[in-house]
């Protein structure tokens, strides 16, 4: 007998209510009562051939507030209103089953069964629930301060944010906090300071415009796939994701955030570079998958053949967890690490001799203080599952986030750019991994302008690429190559890299050829060799990309 079922509990006192069963419709929609502030969804029984259960909490316009997925290895989901800023009244829960012998019956619309307690005790007041949340949260996550509600965290903010969320504030040196808007509808201005060799060079321009409210709504509705359509053939548009190569033909995409600041409901994909095809990979791996997030890092250790995912953020939640994906067994595990490391997002993470070198990033501070940037270096040793801080000498980088870090010749890490409100950087630092000594790099040539959330990739033993990013006003499209032998910058012009984008992913892999994969150039010529792959990102105009563009590394080096 097939005893499979999907159940939901609405509110802390609500009894479980069966939504899906082995017989009956494979889709159900439930109106969540306005008084409910918590929803728990779980499965019970044998999964058999079933693949997953997709779940969405939608607002009154049927736009997703948050999403989730039950699998045979992840059988429970929980949402609370305080975690989702757009959760207000008229919320619906949409649940659909994939795999197995699906019923052809139409979608069922259900109502939540009212819960009447047997005693006369009143339900807990809102302030009591707030108290409970505070006990469960860390001090850095606590909310409830009116001042905090009036301002957004300045660092943990998507450059493509729309006006539906509070506009982030970017300050100019010498101004009071909260006086300058990063996205404005008028001709406001901002100053960015790029740290150079002998001081900071200032640049000033008009703040990028936020799309009109009506345009935002229209774009979002068009971007939302109709309910119960066929599975996606490629990832949805996003920024803040990671793309991690694991062998000569395969890379793994993890996380990201798309339109209307919604976290992607297709958080994990596998890219095959033999034919440039995508395969949805969330249900391929066993074990607890990392919670949806942006600003995290994912690095691959070729010796153990494991991917290490660290940190990131989701709305006002911050992470300092380490998740490991074993690419041989395709199983996720979450590490119970010793030592101390703060929750970090938009940091850099480099793999060296089997250890993770985490530098900088944004971390939360107790309210009402704003989030801050780190200048610390933390190392994670997977063999001992321990975090530690090494003794580092020399001239280290100032606190920053959204910077890049490239490991060169297996003995040096080059750190470029980033920002720490209100300063945006274009300086370069080098960490000697043998001496554990930082030094500022004096460069020649035409350097990139100050930026953060740019893409970077190693092209050869002596050269790496910096592309795009965000300068506080706009997304950028320029590209530069740095030569560590001569400490010189060279700007390169490559048509394939002419689209402005920030928060995108750049990697290099051995592929069959290079091209921009779109309907217009299906007959593009193919050339062998190492190839640069660029995926995703946003343009600060409300657009999030899902394209995959490739350029031969030989072409990039030839453009110098």
C-alpha cells in the first residue's frame, strides 16, 4: 500500500493537514489565513519513484514570496513571516508533485481547517512571538529596533534592487549617515574613492535610476513562469551565485537571487561543457542542501573531489556554515566545525593546499549599528574541521567586500577592488602564502576603475582577468588583464564581454570551443582550447541574466 503523503501545519498550534496523497491531484493551492505566521511543510511515507515536491508561498498577485523543495533526502520545510519581508495578508501556498505516476486530476483548492483550542487560553500575542524569535536568534540577527526598520543594510544589497524594497543608502565621505541614495530617481550624485598608490582618486557621477514601479511589476510578471509548466532547460536569471568547475567537462552552479529580490527556485545546476547543456542538479544529490543564499563562496578541492560552500546571506539572515558536496557520491554534508568565524557574505575564498582561505566580506553587527566589513583572514582546515586565524604580517588590505582573489602559481593570492561604504577600491594586494605576508602591489598601465562584485579568472600562470562589476552608480562592461611578472594592467576590448553586468560568475575550463549561446548564432564557429565562461549577473536596471557566454582564452591573451 502506498502511504505517501504531503502535510502542512499552519501556525504553531495548527494540526497537520494532508495536502497531497498517493491518490488524487498532484497539485494543490491553499489560502493561508492572515493570522498564521508560520508554515511547516513535510512528507510522510515511502517516496518510491517520486522526485520532489515543489512549494511556493505567493502574494496576492501570485508572485513568489519564497520557494522550497521537498526531496527524499530533505523531507521538511519551514517558513516564518519575520524571515520574508513581503509576507503580508492574502498569502497562498502552492504545492506540486514531480515524478512517479502523477494524477491527471485538476489542481485542488483547499482551505485551512480552523483550529479551536480545547482550553480558553488565548493565542500568544505578537510581542510574545517576537520575544521567542529573539531568544532563538543571535544578537546580530535581532530585529525590533525602529531605527533599523527605517534603513536597509548598506552592504548586503543587490545592485539590481527595485523600488519595491527600501532603497539602500550609500554615503559620501563627510556626509551624515543615510544622506545619499545609491539608487535615486533624480540627479543625485555619489563619490567613490579608489585607493591608489599615493592616495585616493575621486570619481563622481549620476546615481543609476531605479526602474519605475509599473515597469518593475510588469517585468516581474513576465519573468514568472506559468504554474505547472515543463521543467526549465537552463538556469533562471540571477546574480550572486557561484559557478564551480569540478572537472574538465563539468561545473556546478549554486544559489543566487533573481527578479524582485526573490531567491532562485532552481538553486543548483550542472553544466556540461561538451555540448554546453544544463541539468537541474538539486535532486541529484543526497543529504541536506544549503539554504538559499547569495554572496556565498564555493570552491573545489581536486584532491578530495569535494565542493566547499561557505557563508552568504538571505534577506536578513547571515551564514557562517560550511556545506560539503562530495562529487563522487553526490552527497551533501554540513560540517560541525570547531573554532570561530563570523557570518560573512561577499567575501573571497581561495583553496590552497587543501585549506580554505577566507578574506574580508560583510558581517552583521548588533542593532542599531550598520553592517560592517572585515579585513581578517580566516582559514578552514577540512581534515580537522576547524577554523583558525593565522599570524599575518605586512601591509594588509583595508576592510572590504565584493572584492576578488586569484591564486597565482600556487604561492600567491592577488586581491583586487571591493568596497567598504562609502569607499570603492581599485587597489591591489598580494598575499605570499609561503611567508604569510601581505604587500601592496604598485601597478603600471591603465588600471580598472574602482568597483566591486566584478568577475575574475586566472588565464595563465602569470595573468588574470577582471571584468565588469559595480561602481556604486552602474554595472560595468570593461575588461582588464593583469600581468604579475610586470605588475601591469592592460585593458582589452572583447565584443563578447561588452554587456554590463555585476555579481556574475567567470571561470576557465577546457571546452570544445567558444561562442555565445543564443538563437542568433547557432552556426558560430568552434575553436578548441581553454575557454572563459561567463554566466549570469545583473545590470542595475532590473535585468538579471541567464546567458552563458564563452570566449577563447587564446583570444583574450591575444588582445593584449
